[in-house]
C-alpha cells in the first residue's frame, strides 16, 4: 500500500460505499491528528485490503449498532467524532490486520509472472567459479546457481526451470530495477547503500566473505602493508573499489587503481601482468587463482580488510516475492542444520517424528500456504538441489579447485555464524 492510496469499504470487487480510508488517515489516527474529510477520498481496490477492512466494518457495527450499513457511505462527521472513535478505529484496524495476515499469502506480481512464464529469470555473475560459472556446454554451476535452482524447485516444481542472465557489476542493479530479472544472485555484498538506495532489498546472506589481495609469489610480498605504491587491478561497480581506497587512506598508503568493467577483464589483466595486485572478495580471489596457468605461482595475502556478506536481492515493493525468496534460502540452511540431505529426504519424510523436520519435508504442518506455495515447496528444494552444506561442498569446498574451508560459513551449531530463522 502506498501513502495516499485508498482502502474501500465495498466488496472484494471494489463495489459499494463511497467512503475510504487512506494510509495517511490511518497514520493520523495513530498520532491523533486531524484527518482529511472522507468526501475528498476516491475508491481504490488494492489486493486483500477490502476483505481485511470488512472486519473493521463488523467490529464497528457492533459498537454503533445500526448507525451505518455495509456498502453505504459513512459521513465524515460520524467517523471523526472524538477520541473514542479514534481508539475504536485503531483497534479495529489492528484486529483486521491480524485476521488478514493469518490467512494464506496473496500472490504478488513477480510470482504471477514467474508462474505464467514457467521460468525464474536469475541474474548471475559472468564468471565467478564457485558461485556462478558456465562451462563450454553452457551448463551453469555454483552456490548462487543452486540458490536459483532451489527457487525454481519451490515455485515451479522443477529446479531446471531457470534462465541465467550473466551480468557485469555495473549492469546488475539496473537489470533488477528494470524487471529484466526476477532475482539477483550474483555474489553481491549487502550494505546500507545498496539496500536503501538502489530499489533492491536483500533477502539474506548466502556467504560471509571479506576483501583480500592476490599477488604473484615472485613479488615477495607477505602482507598488505607492503603494498604501498602498488598497481592494483579492481573491478568497477563493486564494493572493492571504495573498500581498497578506504583501507589505503586509513593506513597512509598510496596505490594506483587499474579499473575494468567485468570480472574476466580484471582477472585477465592481473594474470597477464598489467598490475601487481588483484583485490576483490576472498572467494573470488580463490576462483581467479584457479584460472592461472600455474595456480601455485600466486598467493592470497592473509589480511581481510572488510566485511562482505554476499546475498541475493529482489526488487523492492513486491513483499510476496521477497518472502518466497527469503524463505527458500532459509530452507536450504535449515535443512543442513537438521541433517536432511538430497539422498535421505524421502526416508526422513516417511519416518521423522520431529515437527521441525516434518515441516521442511512436507509431512507436517503446511507452511507453503503462507507463501502462496504448496506444502512440498521445501521438500522439492532438498530433493532436487540438496541443502546448503551440500551445495557448498560441491562448489566451494576442500575437494573443489577453490578448496575453501567452511570457516564462518559453517552452521552455528558447528562454530560458524550460519543461522536461519526457523521454518515454523
């Protein structure tokens, strides 16, 4: 609901009654301020609000007996009199909101589009081994890729119903704002600027990272503090640009930035010797190192100079789609916490008596209806994609070329900081 929009006291089709209450007027009730007269309002039918405010009508009817009838306009004088009316209206609004939010979710525009098109359009990195990377046959793999596949499994029933759109750093938020993608899962740092000013909202953290530095061994550098005066390759439009500037300024050091628009160009320039140092997230550095003719010729310096919580994001304004995207990530994480894997999920579904597990595998309380999905939404995620730990191990873990440890990305029960709100 946008400020100034009107809630109609008519039926679900928007019929009946000339009276409406705008969000501005509801704020006025909360603050005991003067309200605009009702006869200046226009009727608007928006989502589930008419049904919600039918509950307001019923509560008000009990108090004022036959002072008005549903479907007929209410005079502003009747509704504006005294603090008693304000308190009653406020109580009724709160009660109606509680009643409406206890029912199933109403589908948002993005969910409707995804179901109509039969595909989730997912914006990913052009080349980020371990997160999103396409092979010579065009097959995409990575932690972010698995998230997109999990989203498709939950919403469309098939993890393969994903269209991957590779985006450079400068392109990613523009593509999201323009509606060219449904979700951005491109190892992107969640920070205040991006969350508050780019029309995007982050759904959570899929990987806790930090910015570091990759150098050739032959440079003989052991610490970032030895990089004064160095030429540093950095990608434009990333959080790495301001972070390296802040770090060097804070430590009274100088450097020369060599900037490129894409991951491939930045990594290629570093590996060809156009700059002495490459800076980005530590996980990206591990991926870049694997692309060198001899990875052992390069070393990642020990210092981590920033916090880089990486996570998917969606366009701001579609709360239903946001909730679905957020709880898909939470389900991936919580499935690992309870030991539910791609291999054992069917057996767990048949035998588990743990209500927390039953909700995740579709044999217990139906949580999908609150998201506008079916009961098996999270079961399909685990069955078709696996849990968070399985995705980490096959894309980033010790047995992959990146060979990254779980570290802080381990479950909170195992010494990490990975922690998902409960699916209950």
